[in-house]
């Protein structure tokens, strides 16, 4: 019986010795060092080995008396050093491949002390996702990661999360009417910890959101305003720009305080409602209201957009049987045909391909642009016009024939005119001048005495 107890004791002792040693967890890129608690001289050689689960044991680095230190495995090349006096191994620029158990042989004898290394990726900086619910005063904040998750609020309180259906955790956040409350999600593992940027309640419950076209009018007012009211101030918060006062009422006097709102802004002092007309892109932003000097939690987000233009379809004839139709505009584009079908288009060129021998020859095509405030559709393009040569001026030989005919008609008219003119001239030249009456008539036609000079004789003495 005592013999069996002795055997158990020996087994337990040996097992304990075998697993004794140091356990270290490091991040990728870190450095680690291992050394024996004690090394007994004389030492003739030192060999460090790496035992990786599911892989062969490999020699890492080795030194023998009178020889240089040699790194024996490519996994440890240029990143591993050995102190021959203490037997310490140092590995830098760690990767996941360096995870495993490290053992050391001294003077050819394996030592019982072992060193376990776990290399881990550091956690990423988390990003909180926001998911709306059916309740406008409740949202879900989601931290979708596999690591340990810690939720906190701006008061430093740790919040309990619930398991998310995919991975990670989420929390329910209720609107507490305090825009300065914030929430963070932290990820943690054995080597690192990262915390998300804070998410503020003012960004979770933005109140009313309105989108308007340039030139439109908008009105905002609180759900409830509690008297007595001594002052009302509306402010405009524009991204990357200083917050400005838009309009203010105090001591019975209303003042528009910023030129951006001059002559287009009014305030109802009974309800607190602000109305802005003739909107421009400059009016985009968040509007807040102070009542009796206190900022209210309700916020109003306004986005002002230009209406889309009426699109014009461009045409590019690739060959006699293929035409590209393009609609090159920013924003949402929809191609349709006269059958009411929505057509797929090439997103990089916003164009569709029309083939002469495919589909209905009577088809038409339109391009529609749309944004949050307007919608415009192009004039239809008829397929029969895309492949009708006559619509582009006809064949070249018809143009040449018409041109030749025009030239011939002009030449004939000119020839007839010349012929008639020469005939009249010859007739006038051969006609005899019989009396002064003829001379006077010819003189009137030809311009006085110039007629006689051209005819080569002096005028007769008429009337003598």
C-alpha cells in the first residue's frame, strides 16, 4: 500500500515539474524574453526549442562552446538573440506563429523549466452602431465584436449589455432629455484595450428632421412651451462653423441677429415657432431653441437641397446596330422604357445600350433624376429615330445630287439672263436714230451724253 502511494507521489511530482515555468501573453509586434531561474556552470552548449501545437518541435537558436550562435529556424531569423552567460533568449517583432511552448537544453540536457507564450492581435478601436426602434425615444447601441465588451456612460457607470444576434452586445438607450449624456463601448483582451468615440444623446434623438428645396419655406416649434416665457432664442448650428443666433425675442422686442436670416425669418412669441422663407443651401444645419435662457432638448435638423434639373439624354452611335444613351448627372438615376420597365444601366457611365435588332422598334426611353425634394424626367427618345438614317440627313449621295442640281439651276438662270441682256444690247446698237425724239429717249435711258461717246459720234443739233 505504501509502495503505491510512493508511486503516485512520484508521478505527481514529475508531472508538476514538467508543467512548471512561466506563462506570458504578448501582442503582435511585442518582444519577449525567457531565461532559467538558475544555470549551473560549466556550460558547453545552449539550445532553445519551440513546441507548437499540431506541429513539429523545431530548434530556435543554438550555441556550442567555441562556436558562433546560430538561429536555426526561418521563423526566428533576424529577430532572436541569445545571452550565453545567462541562457536568456529574446524574440522581438512577435507574430501569431511564435505562440507555443519554449524549452531549453543546457550542455545537452533538457531542463524541466518550460515557458508558454501566447501571441494575440490587439483589439481594434470599436465603432458603435446605432439602430432605431419602433419607439422614437429608444435606440439600440451595438458593439459588434467578439472580444470582452464593457459599456459605460459619461457618469462613469458600467452598463449591462445583452447578447447581439450576430456577435457582440447591445444596450437600450432611452431619451433622458439630456443632450450631454454620452455612451462608450470598450474592447479588451489580455494584451490591449480600446474605447470607442463617445455617442451623445443629442445625436441619438435629433427631434424633427426636414428636407427642403432651395426657395422653400420651413417652420419649427417645440412640442410644448411652458409659461411664463421671458425670452426666446433660436440658434443655428452648422457643421464646422460657429453656432449663430438666428432670431431672438426679449423684453417685447424681436431681433434677427444674423444676416443669413435677415428679412426672411419670423418668430411667433406665443408658440415659439420660427419660420424661415426663401431657403438657401446656407440654411442647412441643426436648429435649437432657448426658452427663458435655458436650452431645450428638442432639436430640429434641416437639409436644404437644390432641385434636380430636367435631364437631357446623350447619344453615342457605336456602330449601325448599337447606340449608347447616357444620362450624366449626380444623384439617383432611373432608366425606363415605354413598356414601364426599369432598365439596368452601367453605373460608371450612367448609360444604357440600345440594340437595333432587340426589343420593340416602337420603344421609347427616358431618364429620370430624383432627390429628396424633386423629380424630373427627360423627353422620350424613340428607338426608331436612333437607327433611321433619314433622321440624320440621309445618305451622302443624296446630299451631293441635291447640291449639283442647285448649281445647275443657278447656272441656267445666269445663262438665260446673259442671253437676254446681250440681245437687247445688240438691238439698241443697230437701231437707226431718225430724229431728236429718238435721241432724247436714248439719252434718258443711257444717261445723257455718255450715250454718244459710247456710240462714237456727236449728238445731232436738235431743235435748230
